[in-house]
C-alpha cells in the first residue's frame, strides 16, 4: 500500500424507500487533487456527495477521512472537519444579506453579529483574493443566479475548508464565469485544498481535473487519470454508447411570424432598467437564439414576454394577437410555452408530485379536470407517458418532484412544456443540469418541434447549446440586441465582442448604471 | 475491489404489494405519531400535576375519561367539538394557501351577530327555511369579515396576521355594543339580545339534549373540504399558491383570487360556528358567546397538519380536554391554568412529533 488516501468512501449504501441511490460506492480521493465526478442524471452523484458533507446519512458503509472513520450528523460537523459543499440547488436565505447568510446557523451567531465589521472585512478580503466580486451587504434576492453561485462558493471558503465539493457549479455559469471558476479551482489546489466537482460538461472536466470517476446506477464504475482518456471515452463510460457532439439537422424553413416583439422596455424587479427597446421576430419553423453574459436583461426579457413582469413600453404580438401586459393565464392559453430559467422558483412546486407538476397550467382543463374535479386517472396516465418518453428517472408519478435528481426535474419541465402543444416556445437555459445523453435527446426534441412548425426562442449563456440547434443568434448586452450572427463557430470572436458590448465597429457602448 | 451485490437491487415484492406497503406504512406513521404525541404530553401533564401536589394520573384520567360518563356527557363533548371542527377545518384551507388567518374568533362573533339578526327580526317562516337561513347568514357574515382582511392583503399587501387580529377586537367589541344597545332585550337586566324565534333554532338531534345537528354539518363540511383540497381543480390551485406563489403565477393561476377564496372559506366556517352557538346553544346573543373557540381552532388545524379530515379527530380531542377540565373544576381543586398548561403541552408535543414524523417518512 502506498500513501493512505485523503478520503476513502468504502462500500456506501443508501436507499430511499424502494430507490437505491448508492449501491455500494467505493471511491478514493487524494490530497491536493481535483477529482471530477461524472454520471447520468440520477446516477447518485449528489446523494453521494451529500453523505460526505453530512447532509444525508448513509445506511451502510464507511467514510474514512485522513485515516479516520468519520460519521457526520450535520453539515456543520463536516465543516468543523473542514469539508464543505456547494449544492446543486442553492441554499441561501433570499431576504438576508450575503454576510448574514454566512453567519447563519453558526453557534456563536450573537458574538459574530457584534463583529459584523470583521465579517464584512473577511468577506471582502476573500472576495478580492479569489476575484469573486461578492459584496457582503448585497441582498441574496437581488443577485443573479451566477452571482449567487459565487456567494455559495465564498461561503464555504469563509468557513475554512480543506475539501471543497462542488455539485454542478458550472451549470448556471456563463463561459466567462466558468473560466474564472476553473481557474479558481486551480488556485485553491495551490493553496493546499482538495476539490471534488460534479459536472456534465466533459470539456471542462478534461481541462481541470487530475482524475475522473464515472458513476452509474449508484456505483462508481470507472476511475481514470485524465491523461489516459478523452471526452469520447468518458461519454461512452457514462451512457454506454457514443454520443454525437454534432446533431444532424436539416436547414430551417421559416414560415409566418409567430412572435413579434417591438421595442420592448421593462425594468427589473428592483426597478432598474433591464430591457431597453428590444425588437425581434420569431417565425414558425425556426429556432432563434439569444446569446449574452447573464445579467444583461435576458431574465427580465423572458419574464416580460410571459407576463410575469410589467412591460413599460413596446408590444408583444403572438399569432397576430397583442399579448402585451396580459395575465400569464391568457398568455399561456394562446399557445405560449415557457421553460423557465429558475426551475425551483417558477418551474416546479418541489413538494408536489410529478403528476401534480405536470398539470400546473392545465389543472382546470379537460381531460385533466371535469366539472371542477381533477381526473386523477387521466393525469396519472399523461404523466406516466411523459416520464417514459423523456426517460425521467423516478419511482412513479406520485413521487415528490423535489426528490428527483436535478437533471430529471428539468426533463419533466421540458416534457411538460412541449406536451402543451404550443405555437411558441420560450426557453431560458434548455439543458441546465441535464446529462449529455439526455441533452442530445432534448435537443433532438427541440429540432423536431422546429420542424413541425413551432417557433422557438432560446435564451442561453451556453454557446454550445446555441450553436447546436439555433438557426440564427441574436446577441444581447445591457438590455439591447446588439447584432445578429449565423450559428457559425468560425465567428466566435465576433460573437464574443458583441457579448462584451462592442458593436461591429468596436464602438464602446455607454455603460449603464446597475 | 468492487463487490457485486445484485440481490438488493431486484424487486423483492411485486409492484402492487410495494405500493400497498408504502401506503400502509405512511398511514401508520400519520396515525400513530399524533396519538403518541398526546400520550407523551399527558404523561408530562401528570408529572406536572404531581409536582403541584395532586395525584397526577387520577387527574389526567378524569381529564380524558371523566367526561365520558354517559350519553349526555358525550353529547356535551360533541357540542363543544362542533365549533372546533368547523373552525379547524376551515383554517386548514386558509393555512394550506399560506394565509395566516388568526381572526376566526372575530369571524365567529360576526356570524353570531348575523344569525341573531336573522333569527330575531324575521317571524313566521317554517323551520325548514328559517333554520338554514340563519346558518347561511352566519356563514356569509363570517366570509365577509374575513374577506376584509383578504382584500387588504391582495390590494395593499397588508399582513393578514395583523388585520385579522384587529378585526377580532372590532367584532368582539361590536357584539358588546349591540347587546348592550341596539339589539338589547329590553325586558332583560343583563346585556343580551332577544331570544331567537323557535323556527330559527338549529334542530336538535335528540329532543332532551342540547346537541344539535351542527355536529353533523361540521363533519360533512370537513369531509367536503378535504375532497375540495385534494381532488378539485380549485383546491389544487389553492395549494400551489400556498406552496409556491411564483410557480402559481407562472402557471397562470390568479394568486389574489385564490387568496380571497381561501380566506373567505375559512371565514365562512367560523361564521357558521358562530351561528350554531347562537341558534343551537344559547338562542340569544351574549357578550362572551365564544370561550375562545376561534383561537383553539388554530391549534385544531395545527394538530391536524392542515388536513380537514384529521381536524374532525383533533377537534374532538380538544373538545374532550375542554370538557374534562370543566369536570375537574367541579370535582377537584386543580386550578384551570394547570389544565391550560397541559393543553399547551399537547400542542407543543404534537408539533415536535410532526417534525419527527417527517424524518420517519423520509426514512420509510
Ligand atoms: N430525498 C430523496 N428521496 C427519494 N429519492 C431520492 C432523494 N434524493 C435522491 N433520490 C433519488 O436518488 C437517485 C440519485 O439522485 P442524485 O440526486 O444523487 O442524482 P445525480 O447523479 O446527482 O443526478 P443529476 O445529474 O440529475 O443531478 C435519484 O433516483 C433520486 O430520485
Ligand atoms: Mg445532482
């Protein structure tokens, strides 16, 4: 035996009723490495990591940390042993500030409150050191998803850790933010820390990790050195077949204009100007992409289109009918589907079942309701059908959706929105948290929708997602559409410049307040 | 080395048996924990009484069984259970929609006022018309009173916790004013209204007992509300609004409308409880028509985990404890505050056990 591993997970088992989430997992993590964890949606990655950080208790098996068998009863105990985790779904209290979130649940909260200045100073120092750009007095609810992610990471660093676990940290980040995060991981390792990170993006996994483990059906099936593998081989290990990186698709045949947006202007929930005179058309049978660094008005644009945010000026016309400022119910009923950016806020109700979540918009329409009563048979059948078609890994349609893995929740949202038979589909981040096999499937579904004559607007910070299925790409910056490009990877530089707010003649756009 | 453990993975039971097992074990967990909670609380209560120099176990026994001596005393328990079940079941609906209606007491009072008005000012109707009319008046008044708080909430974002509490004071003081002034029975020395006409009285179940058909109405309504919440489209929308208002809006649900419906339903049941107190029990309006049923109803809903069906049981339990404490006051020296303390312990213990139950559920 050579040196003892830093962390050893030995034959861990965990079941949730009939579902086996961990089926005898064995895994070793070395000190000072970046260890990536891959696997299909529902393979058991999050559950395994939650057991290491004290969120979930294993049924059987042993965790050996620095040569000692450990058993954490709470994340706090794990933190005390310098193990910290950033979860796939954030765990911040929205109406508290960053600093308040950090000291929450600390035993000596009272003492800390007296030292709030010190807390703020420490946050600023760490934020500067790792270039995280986190303000200690910012309210969580005012932050974008990407910013919240950085707040979560800094929170763990704030408490001092040697082992950092990141569960799909890049799912919500823009490419630029992702680059920064990957660099941050490198720095952390240089500072003597160990990083375990989960991701569905093979390129970033290949870029930063030393070793890669692949999980399948609750077990670790392979652990490889990054030098001895490539993305193709990893994909095969994960899903057991070759996954095409390039989707075959026919050229678009755009028809009539389905959605027309003229000069749309609106403010964010905090009252700052967010969308500034956006005009665009989406035709039947085409997928229009909107690229942009997150926080440039995309969130507000999608909320305003779907009736969730008041419109200050401009018009939205769907199928020839003005839907500007209508109630979401009316908009939904006129052939509008929406795959929202923040699935836990808008997309699903965590504590309801899969069945109940599939009828969220159609709970009072036949065949799901008759004479005011829910038709449970029809709802169950419909849900089972969606589960099967979209391969949502779940126990049955009565399971709480909050107990599904993140990617499987997303699959159900996509399935629901496509099943509503829309004319227009608004998508904000299509494949958030979906594994590569499922991503291929979902993208093929979107192309099928396109080919059957639906109009699709895909807002994404994920350029790959846009290149793969869009017919043209608009670039949004500071609440404005700055230009349009074909989905041509050779024009990536131009796209990058536009995303940074530089128009074709490289004129600097005036910076906006906020 | 990886070990091969295929055995665990295979389905040991066929699907149907598994589903049945799951349902049964969940049901068992749901049923057993509140009972265990009550027993634990009573054990602590007994200990507390013992520390105060009483024979704890005897007193607790009286508290529970003392009121089960004969048919008449059981009827008295059911009489007390009526408003508790009505209010508790109604509040389940509001709480499921995340509306914290603390104003059932006030809604009960205005229901009682409306019932008195309809029951004293009209004459010559048949009992088949007049008695239901009185109930309807109470329910509508309660709904309207709650609706004020609902309107202030959806229109001005006023916290319903504050407004319903303030409306309680208004309703109670209004009642005092009415029975000492405009509605006072001129011939009486005490502040009380005139007697309701016979046809307005809520029919009794057995002619020589005070128990009236209100208990049947309460049970039927509790069952109906359960079905409404679990099986109807509207009930589904109410639950979604309560669980995640953002998702409700996204899905096209009218959040304000659902909030109004939920708070008015809870108000209607409290108002109906008020109507039954007047038309079924006292037959006159008094200043203190309710001994705090509106507040105890909150505990009833809490104990029932906001399930109207379970509110029938928990309402019955609170009525039993209430009757028991009355028996105690007559037969022993135990001060009423101690009885209240024990009731409080029941609530606390149930909340603690509910937390425990959630943990068990996840494990099961
Ligand atoms: N609290 C829970 N109750 C019941 N089942 C659960 C619970 N948590 C997780 N599971 C189940 O355990 C399995 C593994 O889930 P896990 O979240 O670890 O997947 P994952 O590998 O992280 O997937 P993803 O890539 O989609 O995030 C899934 O089938 C999931 O439904
Ligand atoms: Mg996960």
